[in-house]
C-alpha cells in the first residue's frame, strides 16, 4: 500500500521539470486546471532563478486536469514541457483534445507519439509520483510553493 | 475536544440525499469524521477536494470518510455536486451544531460553526485519534490522516 504519511518534498531530481538557472529557486506543486495556479503562473515565470514544476492535479475539482497534466508530460518527452504549461495556463478556454492536438502541432511535436505518450502508464505514474509527494508534504491547495523545501504561505509570496 | 479513548457520542443526521445516517451504522468499521465550517467556503472546498483525491487510499485502510457541517442537506447536495466528490456529507443542522458540540468541535458565536476537526472512531465506537486545526482557516493535509492510520 502506498505510503502517504508525512515526508519532506523530494529534492530536485534529474527528471524534474526545471526552468531557469541556479541551485535554489522555487518548487511549485500546481494544477493545470486550477484558475488560481493560472493567475500565479505569470509571476512565477517572471522571477529570476530556478523554477521546478510538480504535478498536482485535483481531478474532482477540475475534471480536465488529469488530461492536461498528461499532455504536458507527453510534450515534455519531446522537450516542450514548459511551452505546453505556458500555453495551457495562458488560454484556459481551450483545453479539449482538439486544442491539445493543435498545441502539439504548433510546438512541432510528433503527434502520434504525443498521443501515445499522454495515454501511457509511465506518464500516469510520473504524474502520480509528483502528486503523492505533494500529499506527503502536506500540500492542501494549489499552487503550493516551496522555497528550499519550505512551504510558503500566501502572505509570504510575491505572486 | 473529545479525548482519545472516550466513547464517541452516537448521532443520527441526514446525509446529502436526506437519508438518516447514524454513527452506529458504522459499527465494526472505522470512520473518520471530518468536521468543517461550512459548504462553499474556499478552504472547505479545498479540504474536501484533496481528501477526495486520496479517498481510495483512506478506504483501502478500512476507514470510511464522512464530512460533517452545520449546513442543510440541500446545501450538502449542491456542494457535493459542485466539488465533484462522493464523500458522504452529514447535516448537523437542527439543533444547529449539536453533534459538533458533543465532540467539542463547535466554535460558539459569533462564528457558529465547527472548527476543522478530524475524529477517527474505531470499530468499537471509541475515539482512536483526533486533530484540531489551530483556526478554521487552516486544514490538515491528508498526510496527517495517513500518519494517524499508519
């Protein structure tokens, strides 16, 4: 049975989704279907330094979230993770499958591979791994932003 | 706050469908009572949504998840549908907050609702574990529940 008891967030690993430079920076657990995350995303992206994105889809609240996270993960397998995330947060009204295919084409992705990857078990497992690490760290809403493994309260954030 | 080892006060409340549900209905099974302030508040929505995501893992440990607030069962039904959750929600509506008071979770006027309180009742109807948030604006992450169940 999966251990979901308390644990610190995992350190940044080689397969984390990382943008920006530096060793420190922020780790954000975010839901691609969450309007609050979309509102915060621009500010997070504009900050200098490293930003790590971890999946935290809350499917009951945002039914399209699992599909959006899978699309981002599949795009990431072709080197376009953050392009997909930026696009999904930037245009929240276009999140159905045809819109995802349109984005994949726009980013020059192999569409057949994108389709296979976004529906694959390894992709689901990768997303689940992030989600479970967030649960273990006490993530109780999104976006949950950690600075050096410490959760920042809303009032402590600048975005 | 009710103490660990005490007999959990029995109750009969209506669920989101208007059906009567008693704590004694869960005899022989563990039940996690999630007292929360009210339907449709942002924090309550987050709390129940996050718990819904790990509900299979909670149930996999032999525990039933049940929410309790002072809202009417009509409100519970709408709240459940809005969140897309299937967690049972019980209406501690009349007399208002009577069950929350019995468990020591009720916050008196001017608040007039339950604090965020988790109460794990074992199969013998005794309180096995509790958690009370420092204030209604904070809720325990699901990790706290799994710590208690480990």
